[in-house]
């Protein structure tokens, strides 16, 4: 048990080290887009305000009284498009890496899959280590996004004169932007969003293993299974937000959680079975 | 002893293995011989649990293959099995981290014997050097059985000589070695037992010494009979 746990930690460490370049690159890109973008938008808005003040001969305080200042949310609102692109980049890269994390061991000059499948430890450790690596990937980006919001607040304080500022708390800032989907501030929201994300990762893992076991038939089966579970979950989610649904939102939520748990258990069980005796190099 | 009994495998609609049976004893070098596509590599992968079989059974020291069995058997495939981004020293560390039967002193001896540089990147190794490193990874484990898939394929003469020397050293003593090759010339004099495969079936299975003494035939003579008719 202890040996397997140590092996799992070492495998997870190996997987994390293998993608750290991609992760650091993504972090740099996201920071550059969001902080650089905010700085540019702020400078443009300030120069517009300055020329407005010059023309009217008002002071900054008078300008604030008339125009209610310049809030961070207003500036971030102008950045919605580019922030969306940055976050979409992260989602696409994480989704692609969820499959690449398996296929990179099979293809290319080095068939690392041979070595990994011959480790004197249960093969399911490979599955768990790759899952731990993907979760690290996602939560690193999640934590980084929080740091970026803090950085944006700092930048706002540095660039905007205090007479124009509209103060808001950190949580309020997150809650008022679209980022609230990716940085849920309530525990239940966090569990639902990241629970759905986790199930999607498990379904993609199982699809990759089905393909490695049964090739084209496995790929089609895996995609059908993943699509069915995903559509059902999205339908339940949408139903919970739709007041006209025939079930109460709490009932739909309970059903959503039930489907989430069944999908996760089925994907894990199938992954375990495939790795144990069906997957081939 | 490695016991392979009546293993069968189909790939798409083609019968790759049609009931292969043989035994490889500990302390002997057994060679699985056949032309390209005869099913040699598939047999080794099946023994190591790297490809599922449709029927038959495989036992290693009386036990079915399991994660614990990888402590008693090592496989040296015909290709690199470590990421190209790693350096040789990282590869050795990986083995030390995950294999309880890893023997670092023996690994050092083999690295010196093959004159391998620990700082070199695995992805930049030539085919011959990669096979030497593959041999280090397999032979430095204190295991009872070693499986090798085409260790001489596409390798220069001097590297082949160096690799063949490993077979005469104490590295293979007391172990059971199962080797596949279609270039039998390099190791013919070292083989104890030969299993000839053709189109996924065992066509001859014999003790080489006995064949020489009783029939005056070398392994190549028997191969000629089987494959040229």
C-alpha cells in the first residue's frame, strides 16, 4: 500500500514535470493578455477623461461627481472579449492535453507506454497519476486566475487616481464579472463546476483507453458514451436554471449530482478494467 | 520456467497467433526465430501483458502475469522505452525509483561497458546506442527472466559484437533468456533452445546441442529446411 502510494506520487510528479513548460507558457499568455490588456484600456480611458476635463475645466473630483468615477468592472467590461479568448485558450489546451497525456506515451520515437505498463505496480496508478496531473494543471490555472484578478486590482490602484476610483472588495470583483463561472465563490458552485469538469476529464480518459484497446470501434464507443453523459448533464443543468421545467430545481440538481457520480464511477471502473487487461501497445 | 500454452490472437481478421506453445527454461537462452511477420514480437508482448490474447495461457514461474511478476521478468523491446526529453541519468533514476529489483552497481558496470554518457539526451541517441541503453535498462534488473526483441536489428557490426558479448557474460548466467531474432548468425553458437515460428504457428521446437549431435544440423540448417522447403 505504502509502496504504491509512493509510486503514485512519483508518477504524478513525472507527469507534472512533463507539462510544466506548456503550463508556464499558458500562464504567461493569460497574464499578458489580461494585465497588459487592462493597462492599455486604462491608459486610453484616462487620456479620454483628461481631454474631457481639459475641455470643460473641471477638477477630477468634480468629474467624479458628474460621471461617478471609473470602476475596475467598467474597464474589465471592455476586456471581456480578450479575457474570453485567453480562458478559451486554457480550456482548449487542457482538453487537448487530457488526450495528449495518454497518446504521447504511445506515439513518437519513444514508446514510453511499454515502460509504464510494465511497472511492478497496479496499472491503475497510471490513470490516477495522469488524473492528478490534469487536476494540478486545472487548479494551477484556477489559482493563477485569482492571482491575476488581484494583479488587476493592484494595477487599477496604481494607474487610476484615487479621486476617480470606485472601491470594491476582491470577492465582489470576481462575483461581478464573467469569471464567476470559473472562479465560483460558493462551495456548492465550486463543487458542481469542477465536478462536471472532473467527469469530462474521466470520460475523455476512458475514451482514450477504449481507443487504445479496441482502436476505431473503441473510439466510436467512447465518444458515444461521453457525448450521452455530457448531453444528459448539460440538459439537467439547463433544466435547473429554467423555471418552466417539470421538476423543481433542487430535484434537478439532485439528479445532476446523481448522474455526475454514476458517470464518474462508470468511467473509473471501465478505465481500471481496460488498463488491467485490454489496453495494448 | 516460462510456459506458453496454445496462445491465440487475431488482429482485425488476420490470425496473428494460431495456437503457439513452447517453454523457456531458466538458465537457458531460448530463441524465437521466424521471418518478418511470423508473430515473434506479438508472443513477447503477450508474455509481458502488453497485448491481450484471445485464448490460451501464459505462466511465468507457475504464476500468471501480474504487476508483481514484473519484478521477476524484464523486457527489452526493439525500441526506446523512455521519453526522448530525458537524459540517460534520468532514465536510470526512473528505473531506480520504480523497480525494487533495480541493481545500480550493475547498471553502472553496463554503462561503462557500453561507454554510454549519463548526460546525453535519450532522444538524440543513434539506433545502436539506444539499443545499448535499452539493454542496460533490462539487464540491470535482478530478475529471473529477460525477454529481448530483435536486439541486433539495424545495428552496426561493432555494436552487435558488443551486445553479443553480453550473452557470454555472467549477466545471463542462471537467468532464462528469451530472444527473438531473424539475424541468427550473431548468436547461433550461444542458443540452447530454438523455437521456429511461421505464420503464427510453431513449426519446429528443438534443443540446439541435441540437433547438432544427433542430426549434425545447425540452427541455420533447420531454418533452411523450414523456410525454404
